[in-house]
């Protein structure tokens, strides 16, 4: 089947089963998904519905039990571990609920690390790019700080900068505001919205309707299956309250 140039990511009949439990636990069950280039997609569902498992499977962080995943037409499920690691480093960016920074490095060096690893001969270009990203997202003044010397919101913006350091084709975020208060959550979501407005493709897992309302599209999982989706269109501040109310009404109908 020829690749559609407008498609960034696609999964076909994706399944994930953990055989370490008795009986085995199927967490993803036959998910077909298309993420278009430049789209902001949010994955929602009740706890245990398979949201994070889906994110890990489509991003190559975890191997699916069956099915295929394509990134810009390339079959990720056929790659070796080394090849997949290279794709994650150079083509993908990741933000998690916790920052997972190295405590012996300052904020700037933590952000620079993946860029240096991806292109060790292009360190000057990486430094210039990272400094510009940190300036853009308002954390240049904390670049020499340790990871325990900054707020949670600043640390997540640093995580975003790290995710963008290698200029990824797609950005994955797993509950990026889950450990933050409401003002810090808004701060991080505004930064993600800005990244999306640049044309970056985003796939995010969240429990928060206020965060999900910023997406172009929301899909809903139940027991590892994709049961419904809702197209929201481009986010605007003027429509934010109405979008959140409409999304919450839809989620309630699904049993959220």
C-alpha cells in the first residue's frame, strides 16, 4: 500500500498482551489509528483503559505483541532495538509526567544531552539551537540551575525543550501536567499549543479535559479498544470554555 505523505503515524490492528500475569492481560486490542502531519491528537479513557500502553507501543518504547506501526511510511515494528533507539532519538520527542533529568547535570546540559548524542559532530549548532529554545520558552535564566532548584512548571518546560532539541518529527506526551497545579498546567499547555502552532505533530495522553480541549482531535479508549473519537478543530482562547464544556459532555456520555 503506497504511503500517504500527509500521514505522520499509523497503526494497523495493534495489540499488546502481557504474559507475565495469569491469565495474560491484553491492554491494547486491535487499534487502527492514523495521525496526520501537524495534528494534535489526545488519547483519553478511564484508568487502566490502555492509554499509556498505546502511546508506548506507537512510539517504539515498547514492542506491540502484534500489528504494525508506521512512521512516515517506515515500518517501526520491523526495526532492531538499535535502529528503533536511533529513530526515537532523531525523529521523536518525549515528555512524561516526571522529568527524568540527571541530577548531576544542570538544566541546560540535560537539555543538550540528546542533541549531542544524536549529532556529536554538530555540538555548536546544538548549543545555539537549545539556547534559542530555552529563550523562547522562558527558561534561559535557569539554565545553570540544578533540577531541584526550579519549579515543577519550569522543569516541564525544560522537558519540552529537551524533547525539541533534536527537531523531532513527532512529539509524544504522557500526562505532562499530571503532577502540576492548575497554573503550572496552563503554563505547560500554552507551551505545547505554541509548539503545535509551529506545525509539530503531537500525541498526548491526559486525564484532564481542560488540557484535551486544546487538541485537534480526541480519541477514547475502553479496555484497550478505540471506541470513539471527536474532532475539535483548531484551538482558540476565545472558544476554550465552550470547547471544554462540549468535550466534557461527550466524555460523560462515554462513561468518563
